[in-house]
């Protein structure tokens, strides 16, 4: 069966959701050590969190891009994650979803979070037909993220390198075995109704926390 076009996939527990970010070592390593971002992390900037591991790999080039050499798996509260979604605005104007462009611009300017639906990525980082959530946090949302929502921060750079090595060797089955399990989990329409890029069945997808933790 084909994937729904719009989907959120992430590891989860009853209380937390895992998202990914990549930073330079001078930010990423202290964050892992202390369980919170260091002073060098700029709260006034928009920060983007990604529930999809492979989309993070696409963004950071398997932890090879400058200032993205340290990949973090960040457990945040589901309560905080869903607060951000409920208070987010779609990052682009969508006819039929927003009354007009002026209304959308006002909402976007006022919203503490924004959502982009970008093509999900495969093991070769090629675009797939279905979409992956990118959640941008600013203002109140960024402050809550840093101070309230983070439960744990883990360095998964070695995992990124291990999966990439298997992909380069053509061992795709072995690479898939290492990936965090991200399975669809439907949540109904209310949480994401205002964030649909176009008419589609949107599911809120999360997987058991047994993903990367069980393997690393």
C-alpha cells in the first residue's frame, strides 16, 4: 500500500516524541553532555525539528556538512510537540485552506511555529512521493522547547555513519535494519487540520521507542 501523502513519523513513548537536529560539535556535544542546549545555541533564531531520521540525513549529508557534523536525537514531550502543531501555521499559502494571502501572512507572522511538508527521503536520499514534516519553532515555541519540552538528548552521529556505510556498500537490507522504526499511527483530523498542504488523509505517525535505542 502507498503511504499517505502527508504524514508525521517519529519514535515515541507514552510521554515523548523523538525529533532530530544536527549541529556543529561545539553545540551538539555540550547539549548531549548536559541534556540541554548550551549558551551558544541562539534562542532568538527559528529552530527546525524533524521527526524523520532520513530527512535529517538528507539535510545534514549523513553528518558530513559543515556545522552539522553532530546529529542529535532529542526526546521532547508529546504535550509540547502537539502544542507546537496546534499553534503552527503552514509555511506557504494554500488556496482553500487560508481565506486569502493577507490572512495567511498575518497568521504566519504571529504563529510561534510553522510547518513545511517536504518530500520524504529514501536510503539514497532520493525524494519519495509522500511528505515529511519539518516543524519550525520560534519565539515562545523555541523557548518552551529549550526550557520545558526536552527530556533527553542523545548523539546518534555514529548511527548515521553506520547506516551510510551500509548504503555505500550496497547493503540496503542491513541499512534498513539500523533505521529507527517509523510506522504510521492515525490520530484523526483535529491536530493537523489547519496544516494540510492540500486535501489528503493526514495521519499522525509514530513508532515504538524500541527503534534506535534497542540497537545502540
